[in-house]
C-alpha cells in the first residue's frame, strides 16, 4: 500500500518560473496538458482502493507540475475524496482565488503555498504575478479554507534565490502573524533536462549565465557527494499519475521523455504497477548523475534554518529537522524523515475521523 500518491489534476500552470519545466515550457507541457475529468478521477481512485494500493494511511497530493486551483471543478474532486474519507494535500502559488463549499476540506491534510520571494521585484523575475494580489489571496485562502473545514498543516515554501535573501525575514514575519509554518530552501533546476545538462557540464553558456544570476549552486557538489552509496529514490515508494490517468515513472521526468508514461493505470495490474515503477532504465541514470538526490533533498542554509518558524514555539526556535540535519548521518536522516511523515498522516487521519463523528453528533 502506498502512503503518498501524486495525482496531477491540473496539467496547466499559470506561473512563468524560468527554472521549472512547466513555467519555461521546455517540455511542451501546456500544449499537451489539460484537466482531469472528475469521473475519470473517481474511476482511478476507486480502482486503487480495489487493488488495495491506497487506504487509510494514504494521502493524495493533487499536484505535480500544475496549479490545482486552475481546475474548474476542484470542488468535485474534493467531494470524491471526502466521500471515501481519503486525505489529500495541495500545493499552490496562491494566484487563483477559489470558492470552496462548506465541509469540503475536512479531509485536506496539508496546504503548501509556494513563493519565489516577498516583493514585486522577486515576483517579476519568477512567477510573474502581482505581489499585493498574492498577499490578499493568501489571506483569503486561509480564511475560506478554515470555513470549509480545513484544520491541517499549512506551510509556506519559500524558494531562496540570490535576489530574495534579504526578504526571508519579512516573509517569516508574515507567516508568524498568521500561524503558518515557514520553510525556506534553495530553489533549484526543477527541470530534468536542465539539471542533467548542468551536472554533466553541458549546459549552454547563455542558460548557465542566466541561472548563475538567480540560483545558488555552491552547495550542489557537496550535497551530491554526500549521497549514500545505497541511495534509493523516494519515487519508488510513491505513485505518480497525470491528468490523463497515466501511471508515471516519477514526478521528475518531463512529458517529452520516452520513459515519462508507463501506460493508463486503469489497465494495469498490481504486479505491473509495482514492477514498472522500479524497472525503468532512466532511474539508474537519474540516481547516478545525482539528479534524484538533489531534487529530493532541498537545501536550507544555516542562516535560513535558524529562522524556520513553527507555530507555538519560542522566538529563535531551532527546528528539529535542523538539528537532525546537523547531527545525524545521512541514512538516519532519511529514515527519520520517512517515519515522521507516516506518523503525521496516521495521527491526522484519526483526528479527522473523530472530528467528523463529533460534527455528525452535533
């Protein structure tokens, strides 16, 4: 049984992030993308339950490359998951206001708000949105989601670029005032082909020059050198499904890669799904090159880790993950992170069930 499933409900994103495969359009994502049909979505979810590939401890993250709130029938998607009492998560750029019907987010476990900085100048360089509009949208989302029954984990994923380092403190204070978790980490080449070219020293000069003005690379060689010899990509333990209902090798490969799709998941057996997920030749290439380890270990520098904010903690609190990162060998870090995620999902599942029973009694 899988603990985490990435189900892309929107193959479209309105962000213009130059270092993301969707934003830079390098993999012709938008021309080959669409929104998942709620009926097809329900068929896939039903099939996964029947095959016992998902269950009580599973969370369905309704995103991968796209912006989930662009889906015109998001309420229907949430309703399908609520009906089956399945936990789900969302990651959004907060660019799109959305009206959620009351009670539809009782099974929503996590909300992540992705930001490329905390000024109009930073947004002009990456997402391309109006910054003040984003701030109003975040407040609106937090308020509306609470009314819709959301009581899970809210997190601001602050992507650190060279130009927004001085804005980290402002963003942290914004989260502090709203009791939102704040987790800054370095932005990276979120594009398989660009990352592969960079690590093999084949990235063209113009792209490398532009990247060197935005991204921080000083830590990458050291990070990859620290990869355990027996490193196993976390994607082996996840299911990835696109908006067309295709089982994917992982969430890293672009749509124009020959190993992107493993076939319609409705037509695959349990054995085929499990075998195909771990038998693609590109996986070994991705791991050996360091791409997999880089993309699954976002780096938070010490200066930013010291101001990670978690609600109900004292000022200057040093996060548990920061201490883990400093004091434990790599294999133990991965193991602890894995079981912390599983523990949180199980605890929240019990909480949602109790909360629903109390709500029905009232």
